[in-house]
C-alpha cells in the first residue's frame, strides 16, 4: 500500500521535470504527505499545472464522505472491475508527483523510506473524482494506484505504489484505450530504487521537515560508524 510520501523539491525543479506551471504561493515542500490532506496532483483535466485535491477518493455517487479514509489506495489489478474505481479509471486519471514514500515493515512497525537512487522526482499513477456534498459544494479527491511489491519492497510490504516511468506518464493521463492503459500497470525496476530505515518521527502526521528522510542510525550502527 501507500499511506505516506514526500514531495519536497524546489518549485523550479517541479516545473522542469513535469513541464508544468507551479504557483509559488500555493506550492509548499512536504516531507510527510498524509491521507485526507490537500495535496498536489496533475490531472488529465488540467495537465498544465499542479492542482490540489484531497487524498482519499470519494466517488461521485457516494452518499457521504466517510468512505474517503478507506480509499487512499486503489488496487491496479481490479481498476476496471470495482464500481468505486471504474468510472475514474476511464476518464479521470492523474499523476501524483513525489520524491519518495514511506512504508512500515509488517510486525516490527519500523518505518522505511523508499526513493529512486538518482533522488529525482517521479510520479505515482492515480485516479481522481469530484464529489458534491449535501450543500452543493464540490470536493475533488484522489487515490494512489498500488500493485504487488517488486524485489526491493518484498521484505517490507507485499504492496507498493504504481510508479510510472517518465516516458509513460502522458500515456497514463491521456490514452483513452483502457487496454493499453492497463498495460502500464507494471512493477517499477527495483534496481533503480533504494530503501533505508528512518526515524519514527514520521509516524505522526504533525511532524514535517527534512529530518524525516534522514537514514536512522541505531546505537549499534553509531558505535560501528564511530
């Protein structure tokens, strides 16, 4: 799964990487992006800029917003089958820019940070929707697509977010042929990724800052290093 990630590059780097406009008044570097928060995405509706949607999909037909917390992820293997995802998969896809994500090792609850070895920006594949509340107010939300873990992730968790290679991002956004889009749901090359343990500071959504992605050194490791 994917329940926390970072998106903390300079706005100029974001513009260069995704060839979009970034409003410096609304963009803020984030090291602890969490569910229900308003976060930056690139939608197929407005692919030229960052839009801010709430993390946790609320399908347009939902009676209330209580479903959002359960819909932060959407399984890539069943996008074209699940009623909650099918319409968004057909016509409302998005990219979620990131520079790393967190995962907690099962049983030990130890947090790890996963990123590209190059430390470059990348994107998760996502879907989004627009829900109207009882007062007629619209709310746009999104979900991150997940797939089975690749080799580097298997010892931490059995699922991981769908990371799109840069040359396939626009196809995810714009291709209307769902058969071809489904073929994009593939494991990312684990040889291009790295993972390391980080501090439990990330456990609290209240914590922010670059210290969250610093490699964690246990007392034993510190003794060996020094």
